[in-house]
C-alpha cells in the first residue's frame, strides 16, 4: 500500500500535464476543451487503476503527457480506414463488403465536392423526391413497376412489414425465422415492426397448404425469407414464391419476399445456388427486398422492388424519412445501377466476378510472389504457400467455398498471434487470420495493388 501511495503522490495534477511542453503543443493542435477533458479522464483512469491494483504503468509527468498525446491521436483517427483484406472472404461484412469501382468512387467524389440536386427537380425548378431517379433506374434494371430505397435491408424489411401488415398477422415458415449478423432475428423484427408473428410448418418442411390453413380475418401478410447465410439439406420442403403468390391472390393477402443478397443474371458470376431477383419478381410477389452492398456490388442500402401501389404506400410511411439514404449513398447506388444498365464490363460487381474467375494457377502465382517478397524482408521466418479456402461471404452463398492459396507465416521472433495484431496496427492494416500457429494471408480476396501494400506494411514492423 505504501508503494501505491507513493505512486499516487507522484501522479501529476491536471495543470501540470497541461503546462508541460507536450501539453502546450497538444493545446495548439487540438481544441483546448478536448485536451482538458481527455487529460482529466486519463488521470482519473490511472488513479482508479492504481487503487484497484490493475495499473502498473508509469505515473511521471512526461509519461502521462505522452499517454495523453497517444490518446488524442487515437481519438482523432478516422472512424473507417482502408485495410487490406487477406481473409479469403470476398464480401467481408466487417470489412465493408463490396469494394466500389472507379466510376462509383468518382460519382461519390463529384457529389461530395459541392452542392447537389438531392431533392431539387431540375425540370420544374421545384422541390423533388430524392429517390425519383433511383426508382426509374431500379425499375428498368429489375423489370418491376416501382422501387424505393432505405439505409439497409433490415430497414427495408421493417418498413415493408410496418406498411403492409401493421397490427395484423404475418404468416411465415418456422424454417425461415432466420438470424443474421448483429443479432437481427426475423421473429424479433416482426413484432418490432408492429405486426404479429404467425409461424407455420416445421424447421425443415413447410408446404403451401400450411400457409393457406393459417389465413384468417386477422392475416395481413405472407412473408418468405430466403436463407442467404445458411442452408438446410436433406428431408426438406418449402413453398415456392409462385405458390405463395397464388394463395395470396385468392385470399387478397399481399406477399413480401426478403431475398437478401440480390443476385442478377447480368453479374457474370455463372449459375449460382441463389435465387435471381428478376425470376423472383416475375413470380408476382408484391414486394421484394434486397441488399445493395452484397452481390449487387454497391453501397449499403435496402432496396424495395415491386408493386407501384405498395411502393407508394411505403414512401408515405413516416419511417421512410427516418430510414432514407443520404446523398453519398444515393450517388453510389445510382452509379452502380447505371453501370449495369449501360455495360456489364463496367459493372460494380465485375470486381467480384473477376475475383471468382481467377484460375488456381493465377492464385498460386500471386501467393508465390507475395511469399517471395515477405521472405526477402524476413529471411529467418518460415514462409510458404499453402492451400486455402475462399468464400463469397456477406451473407451470400453460405455453402459454396472456393479453392484458394494463402501465404503461411511462422515468425521466429514472435508468435503468429502477435504478428497478426501488429499488422492490424500498421498505417494500412493488413487483415489475415491465425490457424494452427501460423498467420495466413489468403490471396483470393486481394485487390490490385494489395500485394505491394502488404510488403510495405511488413517494412513498418519492428525487428
């Protein structure tokens, strides 16, 4: 306890830290109120840590001022930073999913650099609707009557449910009560949207007749949710969209389909085990919801496609304004859709198509060159090319993996776990993963120029 008391007495007061050379410099670089607030919090945290026995770091004035400098640098670091994706997951949810093409990047920059026609109709000179042009583009691309957008697919489901079946029952299969990342669960979203859940069928088998038997005067909607992040195999059965539309038509009950990832036949990805948006719409549901940033290759957005009557009702819902897209997302999504409308070779998803189209020998060569570069920088480390497994990710194609190649690294001066953490803290973080005591950098998810970035980041490591 005597040592704790000594260190508490040594701990500098707030004014001493602010008056130090480092403190004065920080007040010139940052707002004084911010510096004072962060310094006060830091000193309080150190004091509490000393009393609890959980802090064993320095307590002298110079060290505390240095810690304050580091704290402010971290506070002012960008909320989102560019990283190198070496995980082998092409649409990595935690890493921002689909990368944008140069055309989409240009569209964002042009809108960000000044004023825009976000809600101004250039034809009439009066206030316009921010989704008007997007609705035209989406309707033309997908072949539906009308369309609108909100800030993600979960929001699209929420506003569709709230508009179409508020205070009424939503009939859905027990096998489609899905959960996606971030604990989004269909059985939670339905009541949160103001509807009542009516489950039918079983986990593995739900027939069209199960939906029909459940229809009563309280029924407001039939919901079908595509299981985009898992598959049930074996003794299974599910009702098709066409069957549900036929039932809905006979009983005057609308049908909503949550399709999720948004697979278009124009994407150049080959035939995937994924329902196509156009085919689903052709079956006649009232509304189909898809994501903008998965297989579509655009920004985060929830896209609602379908009946003009229901889309217009959704636009009039008070939630639409709460959930609407901002100008940068609209610019990015419009650019993405325009690229599909104009020419597939420039489509936003061509990046994903290019990655999936790589031959194994190309991945082998890419991994070999990367391994050679790292070996040159770290000649004493064990570095080899090994087999890897890549996946699309982002809640898409859950059981379709692809053979890949990875660079496996075993340092001789630190653990693979320490190296993985160090690469997350270089100027351009490199995100790999550790398996069986090795750091693996899968080249399937690397974009053009990423190999050079990785080699540059190894140059920033200590030792």
